[in-house]
C-alpha cells in the first residue's frame, strides 16, 4: 500500500495519455478516412501479428542505439540466420526445436562477429554494419543459392498463441536486461557520455561487444518468427534486406521519442505498432508504396523535430512562467511600498 501512495498518479496518467495519443490518434483518423475498414477486429489483429517481427528487431536495435551505435545489418542478419538456420533445421530433421536452435545460433554468431570487428578495427558502427550487411546478404547465396523452404510442421511458432508467447518472453527479457541489470545501466551511461563512463572505470569495449551479442538474441527471435511465418526465404542483394528492418528502424526512433513518457520496453511496442498501423492505413486508402514512404518519412521527421526541440519548448515555457511570477512580485512590492 505504501508503494501505491508514493506513486504520482497525476503524472503517471499524464504520461500514459501522451504515450497512447499517437496510436489512438492514428487508429481514429484512419477509421474515419477509410469508412471503418481499418477499425475491424480482423484488421487490428493482423496489424498486431505483423508488428511482432519488427518489435523483436527493434529491441535488438535499441540495445545498440542506447550506446550510441546504429546497426544497419539487422535485416541482413535476420535473412542470413533464417536461410542458414532454417536449412540446417530442415536437413537435420529437428523440426521446431531445430528452427529455434540453429536460427538463434546463426544470429548469435553474426552478433559476436559484429561486436568483435567493431572493437578490433575501430571504424564507426554505421560504416561497419553497412559492410556487414552486404556480407550477410552474400553468404547464404553461396551456401544455399535457392534460399530455404521449411515444412508446415516447422512453422508452429508463427501460429497463435505461440507467436505471442515468444513476444511475451522476449518482452520480459528486454525489460529485465535494459532496466534491471548493471549492463543496461552501463549501456545508457555510455550513450549519455562515453568519456565520463570511461573515467568511471567501465569496460567500454566489453559492454559494446555485449550489446551486439544481446541484441543478436532479439534478432534471433525475430528470425525464428520470420522464417516460421513465411516458411520460405529467398536470397537478396544490393541492400534489399533493409526492407526487413524498416518498420523496426522507424519504430526505434518513435520509441526513443515515447520513452520520455513510458518505459522503453513499452515504448518499442507502442512505437512499432503505430508505424505498422500507419502503413496498413495507407494501404487501405489505396496509397502507392512511394506515397506511403513519403508520408511516413514526414511523420517521423515531425516527431524527431518535436523531440529534438522539446528542451527549447520547455525552456520557453519556464522562462514565461518565471517572467510572470517576477512581474507579479514586482507589482505586489510596488503596491505595498505605495
């Protein structure tokens, strides 16, 4: 009971309202514009299912982004782990367990290699991951030129309720890792100011390596759901794997905006779901893919602009309040003197 008394309910409700205003607003706007076509239970359920893989990828990206690193190879890792891991599971006849085991192992291998190279060759994360993106796209073409096709019995984890169980497990894992461990605290410390974190005695290289390794766990989970949903993955080239991570990529920036109002674990879910709902709404309205990309980009740009200038808005408001208080005090002092 004492914990409930300590909660600032007014602030909590206010933050909750700010966190939900974007998805609720998108839902209402498209429900009106499409004559209710996007407000059906079937559409809502489909949007949730389509958001699972981007949410899992986004959690992996957030671990890197929190330390000031960006991972452009996430989509390629999901593709690489899906084709190689799915092929190993099929060839060994290990079924669903094989899909989980081999896809996760391939993702962890990719994450470990990325973290190792980042610490060794000392190039910016953006440059490194773009180079690795091309490598992870190319490797499966040599090993499995036709891609991978798994049997129906191996796709169990893409079906309800197993896909939501996987999402729930990874939600708990991310929440505990990011908010309740020294690793999560150290990760945010590095992202806030690496020089101070280094002077405090943190092992920067180890933490950044672990951020790629732990991030790969979530990419592995995304791979398992992705290959189970499609049952078939084809090789791509020329950075086409970026499309796998685009919803997660945009959801990541929205989550960083929403994280000031709610926990990052929930911010990722809300942000990614909102972007998926936005995309589906445009599809329902008959927008072309080009038009959808333009509007989504403008929407995200507006959010980032608001986020970047939030401190300026708050400063102006506080300055105005201070000026009003000072003016009232001056007038009251003048009247009392008179």
